[in-house]
């Protein structure tokens, strides 16, 4: 595989839950500098506004909880963690746009944002909890860039669920992963 190649995988539906771990470990997505977090969620992850408002209740940017989806702009190398509502008082405080957000003011995101020039950026994303279950299949179908070792381990475990569909079989896919270097761009479809 060349650096810009995308590995296309078709898996049996039974393998879907194994990919939640991959989404929680983290993966890379390309965006444009200066795009807001909301725009990234819409354009890159494919979330609609109803999902963003209803399900994406916890957002951390560079390890800090944040609220300003429409005002915070992404930069190259940012780390974005997304989840549904977290349980308990801490979960309520960490959730976005809630009456208790003042309790986290000392750890909340604080940075000056400027309009970007629209250059290509790479954002590290993690998706947790019910959000990973509800949206993971769509995210994987759109494509992610992931570290090679965890993908190799997952495909090796799930090799019986890998459907060749006219492409390379499990042995060839595993060999390509073992023999390559660096992250892998992959799109996954479940049948």
C-alpha cells in the first residue's frame, strides 16, 4: 500500500462492536484550519445538527471541556474527544452548555481563536460511549486514519468476519498491515 491508499474493508455485522475500541483509542481525520468544531462535526464526521445538539453532550478539546462549538476553531494537531452525556455530578459539570459549567472554569478551554486560511489540518479524534455505538458505523464508512498496530490486532482477531468481496482476502490484508509502516487510511463497511 502506498501512503495515500485507502484500505477498504467489508466486515460481517458481528464484527461491529470490536471497532468501538478502535474509535475510543483514537484516530485521525483531515479538516481545514479555521473550521469550527461544529463544522468539523458536520462536514468531517457527518453528524447533523439534531445529533450534535441531542447526543454530543461531552466535548473535550486538547483535554479541556468546551462549550463553544460555533466559535472554537480547530488547528492542526488538535485532539478532540466526543461523548454522549456522562453520568453523575461530574458528568453533568463536564457536559457542554449546562448550568453547572462554572464548576469547571479552571480547566475549561481557554485559547484565542483566529480565522484560519483553510489549509489542511489533521485532528486526532476519540468517540466514546453510546455516541461510538450510534455513529461509529457511519464514521468508519466515511474513512479514518488509524495507527497500524491496533488495526492489525483488530483485523487479526476478527479475520473470520472479514469478507473479501472481490478484493484481497484476510491473509493478504494482514500481510499488507504487517509489512507496512505508519498510520493506515481505512474505510469499513458492515454487511
